[in-house]
């Protein structure tokens, strides 16, 4: 069998496995989605408490933050929790013993995360549009999509780095990924401009890809900026993705080798 | 599987294999490191088409040895070759030739057997339709009804899960099967079915099998050779008949095991399951 075909089949089986798991945890999926919708609406409603002239702009500003964070956090969470999840199920040794490249395994996890994140975000977007009757006719959707795609790459890189932590520490790794996610939420300007952050914290916002994604998406949707004006920021995001993904992969493979030395790959370390 | 195997090479060759684990625990104000020499200086040559049983008390290094052969653990010392391929230098090629059934049936418990098998087959590049067809045939041979394929794994008994784990390993047509206590926790009928199947696999699939077990009659029935491991070292390596003759004093393999290791097997299986 051609190696590429074999790897493609393996990639497909990882994506399919994760969607099967969603079906089995359908109850929880509905609950999480419901919570995300309510959370987004609640944040958007803050905008309605402002004077009429600022309302529409603020609601959209906040909704963009909530929606994008929803997508990017799903991406980060699904990738960084892939190892914890397999370890919890007790399948990690079986999956890691398979004759496929680690890149294929991780690409399968990432592809699933992107599809899953997009589907959930679109559902929330539809509810937000209906709830707030927000006019976004001027929005540059293609521009927003380009920025979103470009921002997925660096977040995949960060997710791969986060996924390493459960390999290094059986118990505390998964907890640490939550902390990273929390810090990204704080410094990326999800619900406020990063300019309001204290100086000692603001420098961290420059290191978060989400900062640029949010800024560019707001420019595209609120300002109706042309696609051409977003090319620069999209290129930066693509470039950071092309740097972060190989670094993430290298770190992951190094950590896997370390775990295979220490014997911490298996479930109970 | 498409990896070519040279004729004349052994299925497994181990030379001076050793593995040490260091566990650091925090004890209030300071850290305490515990060093465990799990495997020490193992030498082994397993010819093709044989069934080798590795017997040893809990914690004697059986699973560590299997994990190193399965490319899941990196040995600290020595070399391991599978069909002439070094497990570190040719990890991917080795992985195409082997499969492993562990004592704990590692599955996504909310998924059905069919879904789990589809995932496993996909990882090895086996088309899903072929995997499902083969799985049904193998599971029927193991005495598991077809309807069980659509039941979530968490609703199946341990014995049924273990049969599915064996079917999963066989779907990939491994040339070397590493069976880590595959019959632990099974009822006598299921145990017998699995044993029959292991013998059939060797015969029909041209496979070499390394099996760890606590069940002496099982070892006597299945194995061409038996290695007894204690505290990480092989203390004996011979055919079951030779072991009984040399160490069993006419009282069977269990007596030989007891003499060689100083351990009683009565509670071993219970502890490991």
C-alpha cells in the first residue's frame, strides 16, 4: 500500500473516532453548546447597557471576542487535551504504537479540532445574529475567514506545545494547559482592547496570536475593511503558524521520547 | 503489512537489555528518589513461528520487557531486534510487524466494538470494510456474538473486552504478537477459547507469539519455550518439559516456578487483574 494512502486512512480514522466520541457524549455536547451560547449572549448584553450610540458597535465588538475565543479555545483545548484524553481512556499506548507518523496523528487531532470548533462557532454565531438583530451587512466575511484560517495555525502550534505537558507530568500536565488557556484569555484582548492591560502584563499580549486575530477580525467585521488591508496581518499570522507548528511538533516528539525513556507514556505513569 | 522479513532471522533478539526507572516523590520538605531496576541484562533469541511464554511474579519485569519490544519504552542498555530490525533505529518498520494485547483492554469505553476496531484498523491502514468483516469472523471464532459489536465497550464483560482486544490485534495481521496476560480475568471457557485461538493464529498466520501469563496449565499447553523472569532477570529458559524435569521434581511447572523464584503463584493473578 502506498504510504500516503495509509497515512491518510489513519488520519481519517482519528477524525472519525473523535466524532464517534461526540455522539456518545451527545448530552454533554448539548450542555456545553448551550452554556457557550448563553455565555456569548450574556457578554453581548453588556453592550446593551451602554448609551444607544455605542450599543451596536460594543455588542458586535464583544460578540466577535466571544465567538473567536470560542473557536480558538476549542482548538487549543482539543489539541492540548488529546494526550490527557487518551491516557484517561487507557488507549495512549495503543495509539502511539501504531505505525504512523506522529505528524499524522497530530494532524488528525488538529483537523477534527478545526471542524468541531467551526461547527460550534457557526451555531453560536447564528444565535447571536438572531438575538441581537445585529446588522453586519458591511462586514468583510472573506477577510474574516482568511484571518480565522491564518490564526488557526499558530493556535495549533500552541496546542501542540500544550499537549506536551501531560506527557511530562501525568497528574499536573492537564491542569497546566488550563492555566495557559487562562493566560491567553487574559492577555489577548478578547473582551477589551489590550491597551487597557497594565504595562507589566501588556507585553504578553504581543506574544499571543489571538491578539492579532481579534484585532484583524474586528477591523474586518466592524470597519468593513477590504481584504487587501488584512493581507499584512494574515501573512504575519500564517508566518507565526509556520514557525510555531514545527516548533510544537519538535517539542512534542522530544517530550514523547522523554516519556518513553521515563516510562510515563502509560496511563498511571 | 508490507515490511519484508528476511528468511533466517529470529523473531526477537535481545542482548543485554536493561531498564531502570527513577520515581521522585515529594516528602514534605525534600524529594525522595526511588530507583527500580525493572529489567536487568536480558538475553533472548526467539526463533520464528514459536510461542514463548514469559512467566514471572508481579513486578518481575514482564510488561516492561514487552513494552520495550513494542517500541513503547526505550531500553537503557542493550539492543532489541525484531525480525532483524533494531527497535530504536527502525521503529516504524517494527511497528508494522507487531501488535500487542495488554492486560488491561485499552479501548474508548463509550465507543462500540465496531467503532473501536474501525479506529484501530485505520491506524494500521486496513480499510474499514475489511476490518469489520475480519473482526466479525474472528469474534465469532472466539465465541462472541455478532450483536456485541454494536454495544459500547463499557457494557461488555472483561472477558468480552479481552476477546475484542485480541481481534483488534489480529486485524493488522501481525507477524509478531505480544500478549501481555491476555487471559487474566477470563472465565475457564473464554480462557480455553483464547488459548485455542492463539494456537490457531500461530498455525494459520505464520505468527510468532510472546505471551506472559500466570496460568501454568496455559503456559504448558501453549508454549514451545518458557522463560522464567524474577527481579528483572531470566532465571530459566527451556521447554516446559525440561523445566518440569529439571526443577519441578515431578510436581509440575508451578513447582518449578516456585523453586526458581521463591514466589507462590496463588495470588499473582488476582493481584494483576
